[in-house]
């Protein structure tokens, strides 16, 4: 073995070790996070926590039922805003988008993706809180919906692009108009991927706190309607975590565990949807 | 290079498709120029030539599939039953119902066998389930696939073998009931047995359809076609009855190619 060969092997071993270390760090951070939250939260999660309203300060017990329902309502509105816009925009970009307009749409989506979430919150505040003179579920949901748009749009586009052109040609050659081709061939072939992408974008915004601070605001009771402020898990966790009471801290951990479980569940569901599609349903 | 070569005997056999002074370019690159030829009805016409000679581009002009390629420019005339298919009032969607196409790589939809064949008729408004079943069965029989798939019409088309998938694509094209069937190297990705089946099928189909087939396999052209056109570097070099072109080509370039001196 020459000195050159020896050196080559050493470098290879070193590089391999470096990549392994990076991979292990990623995995380690995730498991540390999951484990620590589970350990801290598990002791405080109970049936009462999931079904009761927050207790008044100084009184033990109570739960976050209103925050769980509130997060659900916020995500519903977010979905109503983010899914249609993201989905249809993605279809446009993949199937029709050419030239400067498509370029601007794509660029805008990427920029929007990078806009700090607090700024999105301010925007929703100006658009929906100031005119109604109320913090509201609606404003919070719209803020989250705006955050969903870039991710759901780009994932929809990516999955539609993965549909081979040969399928589009097959349909066109059978005398199907362009839109029929898109609706009956292209979208069904990419549906699972699109669904998974939308689920992931919902999971992503489910944990957002900043856009909700001055839109949905917070509420220690059941929200009285879509135009009234509502509690949400992330904001509740934030409020409880910075409070000076030990009891609240434990509840914050419990809330974090619930939120994490929901987000993780959505992620796993998305993976399952994606895996069962077997790479767009084409075996070759 | 004068490439004008009407099909000998075309005065007896009516031309289904007639092409005049066809020129196709992508931006500045000319893919085809000065192509004149007539495709006779109820016969098989083969287009041969080395890779990149424009034979596929030519085929795709016949059902306007090139329209979807950005930057393409098509000049000249292509007449189907005497009517110019590039006239502005001709709807390419309606044209493709009359001129079907089978592609090089089989491209079944990720749907059931039945839904693949029923796709075209459904798109064109056929909703009656009885009629659809009949049409699907007839098309699969015509494509010599019925016996193999009749028990699993609801199974995924992607579970079929490569040769079966290609025959499914032929059945799918036939279900639209076109006049002309264009085939772009339909057997190039298949094993010899599957290829033989497709070739046999082409022979049976020509009684009802006018068939134009691109192939880079000269033996295949000799076996299946009645007329052969030889393309080279974007030009039509020679066009005539297949046996004549293969045994007694009139141009030296053709002879070089079919004797294997190049290509």
C-alpha cells in the first residue's frame, strides 16, 4: 500500500466519522427533545387536563381543553385559507406556469416563506383585528393560513411535477383537453403526495405562537365565537411557561406534550400516506 | 435534395393523410424540412432512419402533439381526409379523437385496467355503463389482451407486464375509435415475444385503421409495413412500397442505411 493510498483511506475514515457524527446529532436532538418533553409532561397530562378549563390562579388542577379546541378551530380556518390557495397556486405553477408571472409567483412564495411569523401576525392584526376591534379566532386562523400558503403551494407544485409527462401526453393523445388531463390524470397521480404536503404544512403552523399573540390573543375560557379571542396550545404554553408558578410550569410541559403528540401524529400520518403511494404509484 | 415522393400506386389507394412542404423548427434548430408524403388508408406506413433524423417529430405532427412543446414552429400542410389539420379552426383536441397515438414507453395511467381503456370514451361523454363495458371489451379484444385480463379488469394497470402494458395502451387508443393510429417505436422496450405480438396485432389492425409507425428497427419495418419512408437529418430521403425500398432502393443514402453501412 502506498502512502497515497494510506492517506486516502484516512481521509475517507475521517469524513465518514464526520457525517456519522452529524447524523447522530440530528437524531440525538430529536430524541432528547421528545424524551424530555414526554418525561416532564407525562406526569401532568390527565383526563382533567384534556377536558377542563384552566383553573384560576392559585387553585390547583384545571386543564387546557379550551386551548386544544381553540387550536383545532384555528387550524380549520388556516386550512380553509391555506389549502385552496396553495393547492390551486401549485397546480398553476406546475401545469401552466411559464415566464415572468410564474417566476414572480414562485419567488413571492419563497419570500413569503421567509417572512418572520411575527410579521404575518402584524399583517393579520392590521387586516382583521383593527377593523373588527376584536382579537379573534378568525384573525389567528387567517394568519396561520397565510403561513401555510408557501409550503402547501411549493409541495403541490413539486409533487405535480413528479408526475411523468408521458402520462400527460397519453391523456392529450386520447383527445382529452388540457384541464381534463390535469383533473383526471395529473392530480390523481400526485394526490397522496399533495395530501402529505398539506398535512405537513398544517402540522408546521399548528405550533406557531408569534402570529397568534395579537390575533387570536388568548382566552382563559371557552371562546364565544369565531370573532372572539380564543386560547390556543402554543400561546397557552408560552403564557404558562413564563408565569412564576410551579403548577403552571407543569401544565406548560403537559401542553407541550399534547402539542408535540398532535404534530408528530400528523407527521407520521403524512409519511404513511406518502409511503403507500409507492412513488406516485409507478413501479418502474 | 428533392424529397418529393408520392406513394407509388397512391392513385389507386386513397391517401388518409397527406403532407406537403412540412417544416418543423425549435427556435433556430430545424428538425424537419420539406417533407412531402401521402399515407395511404388502411395500410401500414413505417418511418425509419437513424436517431435524431426527425421521424418521431414527423409522427407527432400528424396529431399535433408537437403543439405542446414550447418554441416549436410548424409550417406546411398536413391534410387528414383532405382537411388541413393546422387550420386555426381545427381543434387539436377533436383531431386527436380521430388520430390516436401509442408511445414508445408504455404509459398506462395509475388506474385500473378498465379505467385505463374507458378513459377516452368517458372523457368524450360516454357514461352508460353497459356501453362502456362493451367498448372496453371490444378494445381489449382488438388489442389481443382480453383473454389475459378479463378476470382482473379492476386490477391496477401497473401490475401488467411490459408487453401487456403496451397492448393496454393500444386498447386505450382504440377505445376512442380513431381512424388513424400513430405508433412511436411501440415495441422498442419489449422482449422479442412481446414484440412479435405487437407486430401481429398491427397486421390485424390495418383492416380497420390507417397505421403509421416509427421504428429504428429495419427488420420490423420490413415485416409489418406496406410502405416505408426513410428519414435522414430532418429530410425525407425516400418513400415507397416497403419491398421495393428494401430490395431496390432508388437512392444511395437509403441503400447505405438499409445495408447497415451506417446508422
